[in-house]
C-alpha cells in the first residue's frame, strides 16, 4: 500500500482544497525533475503527484478516505485494500512513472524583467521576448504601477510544459530596476537633484523639477544651501495604502565661464559681503 497521501503532502486529513493545492505547488517546485536533479528527487516528485492526483479530486479523496469494509461492520468480510490504479485513473499510463501517459506538471520558471524607474513608476503593458530551450517565446506583461526591485510578477501557465494533461508551470518575472542618473530609489521614495543658481538659492524661487510622472514645480525657500531636501508629498513610487514621496535635493550651480558683467557683479558681491561659508 502506498504511503499516506496526506503525509506525502505534509497536510492534515482535514486540510481544505486550497491547503492541498498550496502544499502541492510548494513541493512540486522543489522536487520537479527540471529543478532538482539529486538522486531520489524524481521518485519523490512522482509520489507527490500521486498524492495530489487523488486528494485534489473530491470523489477520489472521498473513496481514499473511506475505511476498509471490515472496519465498516461487514462481519466475516476480510479487510480490503484500495485499488490504487483505479484511484490514480491511469495517470501513469503503462506503470507508475513510466510510459507516454505519465502525469507531470510543468516546472515553474523565472526570468528577469529589467525596467527603468519611469517604467516601474508608470506600469502598463509591455511585450517581452525570452529565449529558452524551446526557442523564443513572446509574452504580454501587465506591469502594476510602482513595482519595486526584486518584486515577482506571475504569469500563470506560462512556465514549463506539463505532460499527460498535467497543468503548465508558471513563469515568474523578477523585476530589476536599472540604475538611473536622474532618479534614485530608496524604498518607495524617489530622490532627484535640483540644480539652482546662486541667486535663486539666496533669493528663493519657484523651480521646475522633473519627476517620473512628468514635470512639477517646487518652491525654493530663500537662503537654501546645497544638500537641502525639498519634499513633494505623494509623488514617489505609487504604492498602497500610500505612495512614496519625492525629495528634490538642492545643488547650487555657478557659471563655468561668467561673462565680464557677471564677473564684475560677483567681484562686487565679494567686496561687500561678510558671509563666510566656512564659519559655523
């Protein structure tokens, strides 16, 4: 008699259909022959599939759970064992684990999905072409706005091919956000440089700033030094229950080649000003 199928999947006899499916998928990913090539993994995988094939079907599970006749009070009737070939429904064709009728779900697969900060911010549909052992395949991917580095997007049924009418595996796209000289990510917050002139920093001004969602305007307070951060609430990466923030970091810029008049004015300022940036 086969090993207890509930024990094989690591669930109790009162496990729900969802519990059984969850346990099966976890074990199938671990022991699938395309993933685990260690000795004994294939036999373990077949055993897992036997258990799932029986316990995932309400009628087969009910039959499996019924006690032998002798335990049901039929005096004088010898205890019977289940006909597991009937329960398994020919899932293994000519024999367990052999022949063209073998029942083997497709393996889950992973691939990287590279996105810029702006693409991750906006989300939307994207066409992706991947090359694998079976050649090139093209996918339509729906990217949710605000995905973060390392997040996985599941494409159900787009992984390895199943055998014997078994389901296909899933494809998981792992998001990798490429470095960007304009936008720096820290969690769901975005940091950008805000170049300003010396007079804007001294006098204050309304300054345009580029964000992944488009152009915005930030109010620069008078007397702002380089490194000051101006916060734009809710303009970071989209996220639930609340989006991140965008921080514009002030960066004072001066003309590399001032005109004669600009140089004259800066020289005059140097004479009349007693400001010392090194004095604290």
